[in-house]
């Protein structure tokens, strides 16, 4: 068996995490997510894979009807239409009228309850049909609770109809879960921008005000140890990967499993190095260096005050207070006298940094740097 085959067949599963989230959605666990589960993590850390391979199968094993939609799957389409289409396809699936045979003869419309016609070739729902009604219909046909997963949900905020779809989902949740029993509609929203995802929950004017964004748990040493064991089965007995080296490489590439697998496949397929672990570390350093070069370039594109804000934020331990006396004094020490400094200019700098996903503001009002690669580079370069 080749290393690439071993890597491709190996998938790290997190069933206990999926069970915990399902319990939270149904109100059974310590974490109550019946108002909605909001999960945030940077791209390529395994979030979408977890949704498709762990959370959704676990929900389906509990007898739930699951709907998954990735709002970045077609960024040219309106997010509201993508959500509607995903629900519509699931209705058709449970209605049993869109089989392979039906598709083969070009059947694209289904009629439900004698009156509602859904055209699977036309984006969105028919005129006068709301997302709430579509979800109620799905629940009635499936005769089971519904879990709707919206991946990259922050993209809904880019269009007025996308935002209205979020309000419609909130209204559907409230209407379908009135009994106080186990909910009939459970909502999962994920985002690669914590700050933008938090927009849905932080303002009283936003649909899910009062909910909170939960950081998506990153893969760690347990993943790399099992992955190393899997890969080593395909390697020569005298040239195995060291689990410690694999974990260190994983951290250097930002806990991104796809990047780690790519590095391991590249070095192991060649098998020219007498020490695969040493080569893995070296290649991971190259990836890390490229990441830090991107951070350096982005940092240098910031205004002097924006640079000062992230430098002070990276140097702080504990909660960062951007307008406190200590922070304002720290900014001043980093700025030339010609740069105006006030709470207003600091606020403008923070707003610009948030817009670029460099920092984010979580539901309790605390600010954090979004990508830990920034913190590492700022400290290593002596800027924090």
C-alpha cells in the first residue's frame, strides 16, 4: 500500500464531539444550543469535513432530517437562493418523486399536497412560499426533526435577501420550537470569520441576538498520533515518521490537516531522505515561513495606528482593553508625533482591522487577533 493511499483512506473522526453538539442542539447537554449553534474557525482546519463526515451522520443516526448548504459553494449566487434550494432538494428527496429514473426522463417539477409545485431547475422558492413554510413542509413530510447546517454563514450578510433569509430562519426556529419539548428545527451556522459570524448574534437588530459564537475545537495531538500510525504502516520499518515531529509540523502549518497530509505525501512518496522526520520539519518550516511572509506583507500595508493596535494587542496577556489608559499610552509610544491619537482614531483603526479579518470582537465585547500566526510573527519579530 502506498503512502498516498494510506493518507487518502485515513480520516480522523470525532464522534464524541459530534454527539456533544447534537446533544447541545436538542437541549440534552450542558451546552444549550437550541437557539442555534455558531461555530467559527479559520479555513482549512477541518471544519467542513467535520460537518459532513461527523456531525451530519451523527444527526442522521439520531433520526434527524439534515440539510447542508455551503454559501461559498457558488459565491455568484444569492445566499438566500442557495439556502432555499438546499431545503427544496431535501423536500424532493423525502417526497420520493425525484429518483434516478425520474431525473433520467427530465422530471424537474414536483407537486406536494396537491397544490405546491417546486421546480428544481429554478433557483429559490415559488412566489409566496417562505423559508419557514418550506421547513415546516420538510418537517411534515419527513416526520422527523430537521437540522439545517449553513456553512460560511457570514456570507449571508453580503446581500439584503441573504440577511432576510437569516431572519426567516430565526422566525422558523421560534415557530417550530414553541412546545418546550425537543426542538423540531435545529440550526447550525459556521464561519471562517469569527467577527463576521458574530454580527449575527451581537446586535439587538440582528436575527440571532443573544446567541454566542463558539470557537471550533482544532485537531491536536490525538489526530497527528493516529495519522502518523496510519502513514507509518506504508513506510519502511527503518524510516518511520516520529509522532513528535508530525505534531510539530502540524502546529507549524496552523493545525491544517490538508497541509500536513500534502507535506507528508510529498516527502514520503519520494522516500529520498534518510530521515523523513527531519525532512518533514524542514518542509513545515518553509510553509510556516511563507505564512509569516504573508503576515509581514499584510502588516506593512497597515497604517501606523493600525500597526500599533495589533502590536499592543499581541503583547497583552488576558483581555485586551483597546481604549484603556495603558493601551492608549502604549500606542503613543509606538507612533510618531504626527499621527493623531484619540478614542475616535483608535476606533477607526479597530474597525478597519475587523473589516480585514485581522482582529475580531466576540460576543462579550473582548477583542482578539483572528489568526494566531499574527501573534507568533509579531512576537518572534520583536514587535510584541
